[in-house]
C-alpha cells in the first residue's frame, strides 16, 4: 500500500504564505494556508488504498485553526520535519517514512495545491509498484507531487535547489542520474503568489481555501485584473 505523505508547515502568521502579503496580512495568509492544508488533508483522507502520513514543520499550537487541524489528523501518523533547507527536510521525511513503513512506495505532496482530488491522488498512488518514480510538474516550473517506489532515493533532493523555475527539471535530472525512470503526473498550479490563489480558488469555489481567499477582499492585480 502506498504511503501518501503530506509535507506541510504549521500555519503560523509571518511564517507561511508570506508571498501572499500584500494584499493579505500575515494573519490572513496564515488562515489561507490553514484552509489549504485542511482541504488537502480531507482529499488525502478520502483517497482509498493509501496510508496517510503528515510531516510537520512547526507547531499547530502556534498557528491558525489548530484544533480543527488536529481533529482532521485523527488516525494519521504525524512526524516532525528535521533538517535545514527544504530539500534536506524532504529527504529526511522520505527517510523517516521508509523507516516507519519499510518496503512501501511513497507519494508526497505539499499544502500548496488544495484543489487536488481523491481521484487524482488515487490514480497516482495506484501506479505503484509498477512505476519507479513519478513527478507532477507545477505550472511555475517546480513540482507538486513526487512519488518513489524506493523512498530512500529522495536523498537526491538535498542537492536540488527548491522553489525555482528549474526545480522540476533538476529533480527529474537528479532522479534519472540515479538510474530511475521518471513518469509524469498531470500539471497542477500551486499557490505561491496572489494570482495563483485567485486562480486556484476559482477551480474549487466551494472549498475552505476559496472562502479564505475571498475573505481577503477584492484586490486589483497588475494590469487591472482582479
């Protein structure tokens, strides 16, 4: 059974989704992040045939919507993130899951794609054990999902610069350099800037995420777009 690993930050004002500020305040950005995480956790929980795991950076007690997030994680394995930069923390999270669930493939996502559905996640998870590696490109050149039949191959992420337009390409190159065949997943837009938040909210208008984005209020983007 595939482990579906969510790697996330506690939604602490001033520590998450800072690129949404402005127009959002740090508190509003944290509430947007909390909503995105809750929507993501719900999608994972509704995905059949996977084992849900969260690797958490920070403490829910310091952030928004702590009680609801804890409740949403009932029955999950929750692991603390360890390491310095994002690539190091990702590699460590895969290693910790490999130790806790030996022999299991891992499909990892973040909290920046609240529009993911159980159908999308389930289809990706079912590609194991046949696939060696899966990568879901993000529209900005990064990636939103990474799946590995042998999770310890995630050690290559320590040497991949994260959060750049080249992150996806360089991740594929690193995995291929390790001798893996990398198969693509669908392209998904993740939420970094305010324009991303508006675009994703429009895809899932009835979500918690969309409601929190709307709560920030009407915002005029460059070029006169709302």
